[in-house]
C-alpha cells in the first residue's frame, strides 16, 4: 500500500518589519513558495523518490533571488561568496554535502553527487569544486551569485562592523515581509514519498560579512540536515553555530526514537527549549514517516510551505 506523500519547504526565518504591510512583496514570496511546493508535490505524486523531490525544491529555491542560497547569496567579509549545501536519504542514511564553494551553480546538486559517489560525506572548497567539475556539474563565475541588494547588505554590515544574520538588511527599503537585518536565509526541503521513504536537503549562502571559511550548520549532517526513515526528515534555518552545538536536526530524530516523542513534541522541545537556552534563534521543518508535518520557529516569522497528497499547497510567513 502506498504512503500519502508529503513535502515541506522553508526559505529562512526572522523578525517582522514595517515592510510586513507591503502586500505586494509578501505576495511575491507566497507565489514563489507555492510554485516550489507544487513542483515537489507533483514529482512525489508521480512516484519519484523523496530525495528527488527535496533536491528539486532546493534547486528551485537556489535559483530564486528572493532567498539566500545560490543566485542571491550573501557576501563574505572579503566580498566573495561561499555556499554550503547538504542532502540526506532516510532509507539508508546516505548523505552528501559541500561547503565553502563559489563556482558551483547549484550546490545541492553537488551535495547529491557526493552522496551518490559514496566515498565521502562532506567536501569543501577547491576540492569540492574539482569534484563537481569531474561530475560535469554546471559551473559559473562567482559574480553569478551577486545581486545589488546583497552588495548593499554587505556595505551596511561593514559600516556597522558586524556579522549579520544570514539575510542582512534591506528592511530600510521596506521591500520584504521579514526584516532582512534579522533573518536567517537558509533554504531547505523535507519529504515523504509514496514508498514511505524520507529525505532532507538544505542550502545556504551563509551570513553577510562572515569570516572567509566559516561553515554553518546547513552542510553538517545532524546539525542543520538529517533524515532517517525510522523517525523524521529535518532541515533547519537559524543561528548556525547554535544549531551545531545543539545537534538540532539529529536531536529531533533521537527524541523520537529513544524517548518515544511525537514529531510535534520533539520539534517543539528543540526549537522552543534546547536552542533558546544557548541563544539559538530560528526554526526548522520536519516530516515524519507517518506524513505528519511540523514547522516550528522561535522568531517572529519563517518563510514556509507544505502539502500532503493532492491537497493544495499552504504557504505562510508569520505565525
């Protein structure tokens, strides 16, 4: 008997700004999220794997300049781009990730190639890019990822002398629903397929004005990304260092397997209790093997969307 498929995506979490009143800007985000959920949903309904669905969804998020992954990624302190991505397959715990890459057009494809190669789990920097070239993945000049809005964010962060949370600062322009100065810009997807298998994928441009070589939670299996058919698939967005310290994505699954917690109990405990205790802000998306979906966050908003079976996709920004 086939399982009812389910998919959820996120485009970052953060705080509400005055721009929340801009219905047009909010609509653009809702439309982008809805279209991406629909694409993943259609793939699942045709019998594709959860891994295929999450990779497609994250590729589409990477290609959308509204989000901080791929095209539209933020700048490092040196005005460069360093992108991270990871994928994990819940059926066999295979995983692949890349970190600190700047020439791979779609980092999630490189992460999947690492998974499929099977020799390693995480490749970084020049070695990851050499691997991607060997696999004939599409390469671009780093300028491909640059947008004027992101450059302005870097200039503001440099002037303020601070590292900015993943999606820093266009709130002054009142063009986005969430305050970009207080927003974590990671993107991700989780899915359950017709065959009862789970998968998760996450991708990010990191933090504006971050130190060159900084790696957050997104490409670290168990921190920002995890999937296990015995429990759940999880993709996180938030203050990466805290998600790493809390092993946040794995902790959700561990609570379910060893403490018998439901998906709702486990995700709530991690996002509302464990992370805040160490100053961790953000949220996560998760789906369990029964098709339950949870999308908790401890910030004021999180770009998110989900769908089960043939139901119409639901999207949201605020609580």
